[in-house]
C-alpha cells in the first residue's frame, strides 16, 4: 500500500476520518491525499422553465459568481484540512459531480491502493431511499476501502 486516498466532507466527524486514515497511511509508509467532492454546481446556473406552477427559476437572476465562490470555499476547506494534519507531504484533490463516482474516478487516476471513508449514522429510511456514498463506493470499487464509523452527535 503506497497511496491512501481519504474522503472528506463538511461534517465535523471528517476530522476523525482524516486522522485515522492518516495514522494508518503513516504506519504503512504510504502517501496521503485528501479528496473533497463538490456536488454538481452547474445546477446553480441553469435557468429552468416553469414547472408544476413554480416560476422561481425563470425569474431568478443567478449570480454566476456563486459557482466560483462555492469552488473556492471547497478548495479552501480541503487545503485547510490537509494543513491541519501538519504534514506538508499530504496532497489534496477537489472534484465535482456525484460523490461516489468522483472518488472512484480520482482513486483510479491517482493510483490509490486504499480509500478511507467515514460511515455517517444516517436513518434507515434515508439509507434505503438514497443509499450512502460509502455503500455506492463499495458497490463499484476495485480498490480496498477502509471504513471509519462515525456517529453524528
């Protein structure tokens, strides 16, 4: 195991995931990259037609700077998280799109030997209806995944 990719989201429990993943990577002598995936921001700039009586998207003037601001905030988040590990060798990657697909695509591109992710305690109904990022990654991955259980307080 030479490369460990650690998934981060805005949940405060991501700190536990980053620390545990980082500790494991260091024990393995592996390179570490933190990844954060920004949901598809293109939705913020689309001028949708009226649907189901709702005209909000037609009349709303979207400031396209919002998209670049969202990207800047996400980039700052992942870079700050990496600095918090106090290891200049830790790299970062910010991706956009469906979270599980973006993680798997970058893991393959970067040559990750292990993906580290947290498993948040979502309700059973939410898991049934939407699934979780971790379960979607597990379904499709060819790379081992190390899951860190975290509970939302």
